C-alpha cells in the first residue's frame, strides 16, 4: 500500500493519480488523508499541511478547492482538461462585471497574486462582529481562518463562498501558503492562501492546451480516466 511520508512522496503520488483530494470526499482510497500516517498530522514534524506549499511551487500540480468544494491537487497533465470543461459550466465571462465574483477575479488578475486578506481589503469585504464563545477549542482556530469565515459583503455572499466557486470553476488556484513568524523567526499558525489565476502561474499556453477540444470531449476524457482510476466509486 502506498504511504505518504514526505513531501516528495506526496508530489509523486499526485502525479501518478492525476487527481487527489486532501481529505476523504466519500470515495475510498482517494485522498491524502487516507495515505498519510496519522502521526504526521498536527505534530511537531512536518506533515501534509506543510507539504502543500512546496508541492504547489514546483508547478507540476494545481491546488485549490477543486473537489466538491473541497481542496486537493490535480496534476498538470489533467488540469488543462479540467479547465476546458469546468469553465464551460461556470462561465465567469457571462457574470455581471460589477458582481463580486468578477470583482474578485479581476482584482487578483490585476495584481497577479494576492493573499486572501488582501483580496478582502481591496474588494470591500467587512468583518462580522466576533461572537464570544465558551468553547475552549475555539482558541485553536487560526486568526486567518476566523478572518475568512467572518468576512462578508454587506449585500452579498461571504468571501469563502465566492472564492470557493472561483476555484471550482478553475478561474483561481492557490499559488502558495504564507505564514506568520514569531520573534525567533519560526513560522506558526495556519498558512494563509495566496491566490492567482492559472494563466499567471502556469502560463496561458499550458492552461489552453486542451482548448482545441470541446468541453463535452474534455468531460468524456475526464470521466473515462476517473472511471478507470476509481473502479470503487459509484
């Protein structure tokens, strides 16, 4: 059985599979979670949380919320095919220019890459008042995560909903994760996602590699491959 023990193992396995969600999405043997020893999660040793960034910056795999609104990797062998199909389903160009999704996308495109907090500042998101809680586990939640969950547009959907939809549509991906540092120069907390367009990260030619096919043809190729890869799935 495959085991992911190092960053290199993770990248090799993504490239072998082509598609790999971070957590279990309901299909057995189809997630980083299932192939990584439990002791490497939330430990002092580096584990899957720390490996994401280095795998992304090697530019062999795309990362984002690409699986049922959940995060995972797609190899660059298959990502252009996914782009060709997904963008036909969620055509951002038909969205109102003043709509928040277009605003977020156009803002990220203009700056080439932005941290989630920078997108929210530039696009006018506001924080909801924090709720007081007696739950001791709430103190474990990162400030970055709280910032995302609490940010909303007064007349629209929350930031997380919008940024997830843009990733599911393959219009945005995560370029890296950046950390805060303590006085000793050591990173701490959750990595903050830096978003970019696939074209900026991988180049237009790479992303448009399957544009000569129709979206329907790309869907058929994706379905055929995934059916072979995952015979255990319904």
